[in-house]
C-alpha cells in the first residue's frame, strides 16, 4: 500500500488545476487553494509534504462582483517566503505557463529559477515545469520530478 | 537613449529596471529612493540621464515647475541626501533639460529685481504673479512676494502700492492654502523645530517673519510655519545647517530654486565642478551679473537680504564686483554676521556640542559643502538626550544588543550609522512596555524598530519582515484592528504613529495575508485608517483619501455589473496615470494654446510638419506636447501591467482561458463520442478524429499566438498595434485631438478634465485593431474551422452519428468563437445595468459622504423596481446626483430630508419619474432656493470642481436631454405643494431600458 502524500495545489486557473489534478498519483491527497492569501493561511494551519505552486497568483480570491487585488505575476514567491518564515520543509514543484519568472527584479528562466529560489528563500523547490494546455509533454516532466524524489 | 547596461552597479541597474517596469508610483518612488541611496559615483551620470529620459525624475524630485504651492514641500521629509557631488550631477541634468525655461525665468527675475530696487512695486507684483502663472511656484518667487508685501502694506495712500498689495495678498492667499499648511505640518517638522530652538540665533529673521506674516496669519492656519520655512532657505541658516546643501538640492523640486542653489554654491570657495561647468556652458554671464549689477542693489541686498533676495544674489554680488572696492567690505560683513550666528548656534546648544563637535570648527563660507552630511534634520527631531537614547535603545533591540549601559559616544556612533531616527518614544516608555511583561522582542518593539529601519533602508526582505511582524502584533494584541493599535501608539509616540499610517498604504496592507480575507477588507481597512488619521491626527489629507476610497468602493460595486470577459482597461487607474505623468506636457500644451489662440486656426500646419517628421523626436510646436503625451499614454493604455490591454490579454488569452474556452468543449465532445462508440469505431476513424482535433488545436493556437497579440518583433502578425501614429491612424488621431481637446481647452479645462478624454482617444486609436481582431476570429471560424469540422461529416457521410457529431462540434465551435468575438468589443460603461433603486442608493451614499452635514434618505414608490442600462444609466445617475446634491446643499441640514422617487409611467420604453422632496422644515423660501439651484445646476455647467470631477459632463448631458425634450416646457418645477412639501416631476426618456 502506497503511503499517502499530502499535497497543496496553489492554482487559480480552473483548466490548469483540473489538468494537474488529473495527473497526480492516486496516493496524493490534494487540497487546492486559489490565491496567495488562502495559501498562506492554509500553510500556517496544515502541514503538506508537497506544494504544487503556480507563480502567477492573485493576492485574494475573486468573489462575485469583487476585485481580487492587484495582479501578482510573482505571487508564488510570497508563498515561498511564507514557507521560509514558517520554517516549513515542504517540497515544492512549480508549474507555470510562463517560461520565466522575475526574482528580485531579474527575469530568470524557469529551469534556472529552481536554484535561485532555493538559495534566495531557503526553500526546497524540486523542479519547475512549463505547463502547456495542448502539449502533454509537461506531464512527463512533472512525473520525472516526482519519481526522482 | 541611455541603456541600462551603461549602469555599472548591478544593484542600481536592478533598481532602475524595477522602477521602469513598475506602474505603481509609490513603489517606483521607493525603488528609486533605494537606487539613489545605493548610487555609486561612476554611475551618477548614466543614472541621472536615465531618470531624466524616462521622466522618473519628477517622481523623485517632483515637478520642476510646480503648479501647486504645496508641491514645494512634499519631498522634504523623505530625502536622505546623497553626497553633494552626486546630487549636484543629478540636478545638473534636470537643469540642462529645463534650461530654456530657466533662462527665461531668470531674465524675468532680473527684471523683477530691478523693479524692486526701483521701488516699482506694482510692476514687481505683476511680474511676480506672471512668473508664477508661467513657471509655477518656487521658494524664490514666494519670497519675492513676501518682500514686496512688506514694502507696500503700510503705504495705503499710494495708489500703486495699494494695488500692488491687493495683487500680492491675493497671490499669497493662494499660496498659504490649507494644502500647504498640511504639507508643512506633515513634512517639515524638523525645520520648524530647528528654527524654534534657535530663535535666539535667528532673531532678526524671526522678527521679520512675524512682521511679514502679520497680514496673512489670519487667512489660513499654518501660514506662520510657511513663513519660517521659506526663510529657512536663507544662506545664513543654511550655513548653520552646514553641509546640508545637498539636502536642499534634493528637496527643492522647483528648478528655479535648484538654479539659485547652484548659483549659491558656484560662489563658494570650492564649488562642485559640475556647477562651474553649468554656468560656463549653459548660462549667459551677463544675465547672471544683471541679477546684482550696481551699488544700490548691493546696499539693498545687505539691508534686506533676509526678506527679499536669494543667497545667490548676495554671493553673486560679491563675485560680480570682484574689482570693486566694496568687495572686502561685503565679504567681511557677511562673514561676520554668519560667523556670529553660527557660533552661537553651535556653542550654546548642548546637543550641538555633543553631535557636531567638528561642525563647530568649520569656517563660515569655505567649508559648508563638505560631502559628509551631518543629518541635522534627523537629529533635531529629537528634543533631548532621552529621546536620542530611546532611539538607540530601539536600535539595540533590533540588533539584539544590550541597551542598558550605552554611553553617549556609543549613542552617537549608533545614530551616525543609521541615519539617525529620533521619534518620541522615550526610554521610560520602552521600559514601561517591558515592565508590562513584554520582553525585548515584544511584537510592538520589534515592529516599531523595523518601521524605523525600513524607512531608512528599505528592501524587499525588510518589508517582508515588517509585514510579518505587524501581522503578529495585530493578531496577538489588537484583534487584527490596525486603528486600535494606532490609538495606543498615538498616545505614546505620535511620530511613529504617523509613520505607521504612512506605511499602511494599500500595497502594504494587501500583503497582510493573515489579517485580511479579501481585497475588499484591505480597502475597508485602508479607509478606516485614513478616516482615523483624518479624525485623530486632524489631517485633512487623509479625509480626502478616505472619501475617495468610499467613492471608489461604490463605483466598484456598480462596476461589478460589468462583464468580466470583455476586453478591459481600468480607466480610473489609467486616468490617474495620465494626471500623474502627463500633467506637465498637458499644461505646456495648454499654455501654448492660450498663447497662440484658437487651435483650429493654428495647429494644422504644425501638425503636418510633425507627422511628416518622426513625431517622437519633435520638441517644438504646441501640438508636439500633446502628441508626445498621447504617444506615452497610449503606450501605457496598451502595455501597462496593471491596467493596460496587455494585462487583459495576459489574463484572458496568454494564460490559457481562451484556449481552454475554444478547445475544451470540442475535446470533450470528441472524447465522449469516442468512448460511447468505442466498439464500433475503426482505428482509422479514431485516428481521423484525433487528426481533426490536432488541426483544430493548431488553428486555435495560431490564432492565439500570432493574431490576438500586440505587434512586436516576435509577434509580427499581432493585430493590435500600440504605435499610435502608424499611417492608418494619423488622420483619426488628429480628428480626435481636435474634437476632444479644443473645446476642453477653450473652457479652461483642468489637467484632470483633459485626462478624462484620454481613455476615449485611446479606445479610438485601438478601435480599428479590435475590429480587425473580430474579423480575423470570424474569418478563422468561417475559412478554417468550418471546413475542418466538415471533415467529420465526411468520415462516413451516410452515418447519422457522424452527422450528429459534426453538427454538435460545429455548433459548439460557433458558440465559442462568437463568445471570443464579444471579448473584443470595446467595453461601454453605459452597458452597466442597475436598478433605479440601486442608483438612488449609491447617489444618496455619495452625497451624504460628500456632505457629512446632510441627512438625505430616499424611498422608491413602487413594488417593482426598474432596471436601466446604457445611456439611461448615466442619465438617471447624473440626474439623481444633481437633484440630491442640491437638496443636501439647500435643505435644512439639521433635519432628515426624504426624497421619494415614483414612476409616472413604466409600461413603455419611456419612463417618467416623479421625484418628491419632503422635509418638515423645508420652508417655501428654502424650497424656492432649492428649485432655483437645481434649475441653475441643470441649465448651466456648474463651476464646481468637485462636481465636475465626479460627474464629468453629466450636467451637460442632463441639460441637453432636457432641452431636447419635446416641448421643453415639460421641464418645469411644480411647486404645487403645501408649505412643507416640494414636489416636481421630471419625465425622462430612457432609451436604453434593459429588458426585465
């Protein structure tokens, strides 16, 4: 019997969220949060073995006819900062539709971002995957990271 | 164009890159402040040029030609000066850029000085006012006004002097506004402190200040403060402040004042090289010498220096008459005065003895521009040693050091290392906190220490620590209520309390993730904080912010009705950007228009020239300012990461929603079809379906990646073009410019009103591209998708299930593509659909907020409310606003006023509203006044800035609507009421009544 892995998926895009949930192994017990705020609160409450993290996230979830706050191309970075602040050792996989992210004002390719984020924020990012709605090759990349770890 | 790569320091480069790519002006300001504080000497020139070229310098230093007097002071608190040489080089670039205007204003000042010397005060008053009109405010010019006033105020029998006094007083009243008073209270406390504690030294100045302000002190609160601050720029005071020349350079946003500071320093014994070069290369020496060209002027300068002329005048005088026999007399006289004051100041003040031992040894004129700055401004915020020590204590707390045995030397060192913050949290208070059972690392102490440290040395990491510290503090002690914390803090340390209020802007609050559950809560708390600051700190600025937030919230609620799928630009933020970034260009354009007269008769030829040339390089001609402003604004409209179209595209298209919307339903139908027919399908049929889906996906991807984008080097097929002046749009831009601006300028529109026109123009510019996109989506569906899906039918043309699948796919694709086409319709605010009752509610809230003394309530007399949309929405909204506002203005404020709205007719497309205003204490006279006011409001444009700002052309709309109403006489106020009731009916045609 496989051991259950607790997973927090932080993703605000419904299509992408469903796509990711459809490829995670069965023994992964997934919780989903859709904004930085809810993710931060969840992390202060629950422990997760793995966090699957989108980098472009709104600060708050959008409610009916309401604003979600300013757009946050690097909202995921705030989640990583929180991990460090809470001294959590959860592993992280980044799944982003963008090939690069901005860290401290510098654009870094997604592949290079792993090392940069780990050293900059003292977190355990296992890898970064470029998500593509059409091309399923990201799934192989995603699984490769899971198997490796 | 200077490239970022020319900056050698990676840190500075990153800061600049961040500033250039960010759209939040407060973040940009912070980023630039950090860039300045980390600036290396070898990067100064490139840094300055990049600042100037990208118009970022106004964000740092403010406008070079401030249109409002309070702008002169707004940067004073936040500046931590750079070494003089560095600051000088940055300012040098600013002066060179504005050299033409500065040369012109210096010529005017020469004339002005001559008029003052000749005692032609009426002419001088007119010249001064004219200079302000043309070039905005400067400390220099304000001081001239004060001097002229001091000369004419008692000469009542002289007709010219009397007229001059009227002109000057009028100008001074404008300057000593509440806004100025507010800014002074907020930002220049250190100067006031400095002055007050050294009033013995500045006795003469003080006396003169009292004399000068006597006539104005009754006009507005705080004018005395202003007088003192203006005088604080006198050279004698400056010499006491010693090496604060750099601070002054950085803090005076007015280019005129920078010029005079340069002139001042050029006469010192070892001026920065850049300053000497500036005057040699960019300025007419004769003009400078004319500032102080004869003996009479010298005598007047000596006698009246402290109220009339700039230090530059004095020093230049001494320089200009180098061969003159009076030189040594001048020098020794000035040296003597300054030396005396300086020594008194430094030697009698124990704080100075402690903190500035080396300053005491400085010699008068020859040393004060040392690059090492003493941070006098910060030190002097502390009134005694206890306060200084308290800062050191806090500093120790943050550093984890033991603070109990600090000696004065250690305190000094500490303050010197940290730029010196000195708020009024005393050691006793710190210890009191500790005695309450809180340890040194209590949330309060660590938070306050971080506030101070972040202020002196901001960084991402420090701000993160600050937020987490604040979260902990609020959760542990204040139930998440920031105002509760402020209540406490204000009783202990008002200085820090104010710093926390300033810190808690929306960007900061938004990231207190553990405190707030939604963005609405963030906005509400910001509103609470501003209301608190307005009330407790008695700060009207925060009242205005709170009011604006309240209005924003209501507008946001109304706008919640907007379809989120539509292409969208946040016009409020865009217009705000225009006001903040294009005010100078628009003002210049307006001035040119005023000078050359009617735009229609003059700008055609210029425009042709501009468009024949490369428009972006044109720097002359009235239209050039406007065109350049349009180019920059349109670029933001398209690409701004917060409110631009590109952010919409990113959200809706690049981020996958479009692809998902177009592909998912098709993929789902094909998958279901295959699953339900799995036993009957041949391998070839299955592969055929897969192949059709792949082709479908390729078409969608091509549409997304190649077409629905802005044209760029990498996306040459993009159908959106952010270049406003491509050939096919030129004529439309001109038409737009003419239509939108000529009338507005003719009516003396404000920058804010001009900014209101920008969204329409930008939508106009992008309209053709949006149309192209819609056509391209249609074409893609018709020419590529339909033929492709037809292949499904051909797999087995005789089999109904394939026909059925084809029809389903075709129908689904058609619906999806039609939906995508609608995304690219220009959003129309009039598409909002709300009920009459909702509108009445919003307006009532707005009016009651706008007029806190009013107590308006409303009631809708009808069982079923009517929903309106389109232009009817705007019309009814505007109508309610005018009516309710006037009722509030003219009704009896002490009693509630009830307004009822009933429907005379709701059956047809026409809706007639019957509006009744009822108040027990609304007498016939009041009612008559009210009706007259409403009539006046709707018959003519109100000259009411607040109303115009809020409502734009709403009143005009109502006016035209009423005028165009058949018979016109239907628009009449029927006072058929009793003594206590006023009733009138307004029939309105609601052309865009929404379907039920």
